C-alpha cells in the first residue's frame, strides 16, 4: 500500500475540471500538501495507507473557493454606513474614517477577522486591495490561508503613503522583501481610473510587464466613473487603460457593471479577467453586470465579495447564489449561467484570474490540496438530486464543515485552527468604539 498523509472519503467529490465530472462515494489522497489521487472509495482503501483518515459521509468536497476581490481589513467597518450611494459612502463616511483611524493595527485586526470569516465560509484563497499590505501578508502567512495581496496605489495621500514616489518606493521594498512565496504573493493594485494618474498607470504597466504581476483594479463600476473619464480624458476608462498598456492577460478588472458590447469583445481579445461582485453592486445600486453576455463573449470570469463594508459579508456561497439568480434575471433566460458554471467561476475562474490555475481551483492530481467540505445532510439541503445545484442554490456557509489549504486542515468541524477567536474578539471591540465616534470630533 502506498503511504500518504491524508485520505478523505466523501459522498461526492466535485473536481470542477473537467466540467461535468462528479465522483460518488469517492476518496482523495494527499501527500506533502498535494493531491496524489482521486478514486473510488474501495480503490483508496485497497491502495493507500494514511496517517489521517477523514470520513465525510454526507458531504460534497469541492475545490476551495477563491474570493477574487476583497478589502479584508474593512471588515471592521461592517454595517458602519449602509444604504448610501457609492461616492457618498466613500467621500463622507469611509475615506474620512480611514484617514483618521487606519494604521497597521487596524489592518492586522481587520484582516484576521476577515480570514476567520472566509475560512468558515469555505474560502481558501483571496485577492486583497488595501493599505498596509505588509500586515495583510503577515496575517495570511500566519493563518495559513492562500492570498494574493495588492500593493495599493492612489494619486493622493492616504495612511499608506503621501505621494506617488512614496507609493512606488514602499511597494517596491515590500515586494522585494517578500518575493517568491508560493502561498502568499503579490499583485499591483491601482485603486481605480478616477484615483490614479496616467503617469502612475504607465509605471504600474511597466512593473507588471517586467515582473509578470497581476493588476487588480476597480473598473466601470458606476456611470459617474465613466462620465468623469470622458470629461477628463475624452476616453472611457477601459480605452484609457488600453492606451496606457494595462489591458492584457494580467489585468483583473473588478465590477464591469457598465460595459458596451465592443468593450466586452476587447476584454475577451486581450484575455483580461472580469471579477464579478454582485452583492456589492446591488447594495450600492451601481447597476447590473451583464454576466451572461460577458460569458458568451469569452471573457474570463471570477467571483468576489468586495469588502464587508459594502456587502456586508464575505460569504462566497451566498455570492454564488446571487450571481446565478441575477444573471438569469438580467438575461431574462433561466438557462443563463447554470450552477456548474457559477461554481467554476468561484473556484477555477478565480484561480485563473490570479494566475494560479495550474496550482489550485480544481481537484486534480498534482495540484495543491485546497479543498472545502460542505455538509449536505442538513434539512436545508435534503433530498439531494444534484449536489452542484444544491451548493449554488440552497447551501449556506454554516454548512461548511472543513477546509484545507495545501493539505493543512484550517477548519475542522467548524472550529478554526490557528486563529484565537476570543483574543480576536477582544481586539475588535476597541476598534468598534473608535470607528463609531462622530467624524467631527
């Protein structure tokens, strides 16, 4: 018998790749953090000897969910300024509080809280965009989650930097200090077309080209963003990014709510990814992303939650359901974006957007064992005719029982490993008190 570290038996294994594959009463074998076999249960019992055996008799085992757009530390602002338009929300509530309160301690506590929430919701990898990326990197390393951390750029002073030169110098030092980590890596994260100058974009494009780094940016989120760009640059934002050398396979365009047909074709032609954040778009009334049209155009698609300050959660299972239902409503087609396609967006699609599709996003031999177990034996998901359909349309994050990243079990029967929840709660309370203070004080 071949020795392995872990052998997991599950009622269903949903590899995601190839599409349509579903294994029943099957097992997955893991050694040194990677998948070495997917096979029928009886074959696994015959051929493998494991140090740890896990039985998931009523569960579906899927690739770990990839949350392709977050502002993790903003979880400390959950529910702080709800039911407002985007620019009023930013200008009058979020940005003033960030200038006053955001510091390394804020980012560390908020990111740890976000990671705890994401792991309990089945997310094994996240893409982040926020200040003090060094603290985000540290939290990801310490907690065991996989991440791609954004090196933030805006064209005005923030808690992270005071001028364009400082953004580049601090971000370059940080990138060089922690370059080459397999699990926690870097992206370039210019905030948005309306907050970054042409010169900053040119330098970011050159850095991205030279180091093959992903560029993570809000794009075509609101009509006002497009109107401002036409006013100031005589170009729509996507055309401006193309002119500045940013529209290519390394671009992760977030939101894409207001896109014309020729822009969808251009995204597909350039192989740029679109990260869909349906619940944030709905809550901020930004509009309806034409998801089905983007899919038909061949645009690579991923799914994200955005920050908890505008969502108000980091629940990818809920995001999948919203994305599927919204796509059908917008397309007026019940067959638009079926459950299997949405699950692929939330797993392999996110991995592809991050340039990690050869390592995560599907359960295949040789890939890292990033996996999520969802208990479908609960009353809310019985009976089970189609486990993929249930995961997208019926299951809730409370049904995520276990989570592995690179073979390490970070969530075991709903209990976190590596995050001290009572201690974290004690950190959160003082931040809540500070953030709740009136802005004029």
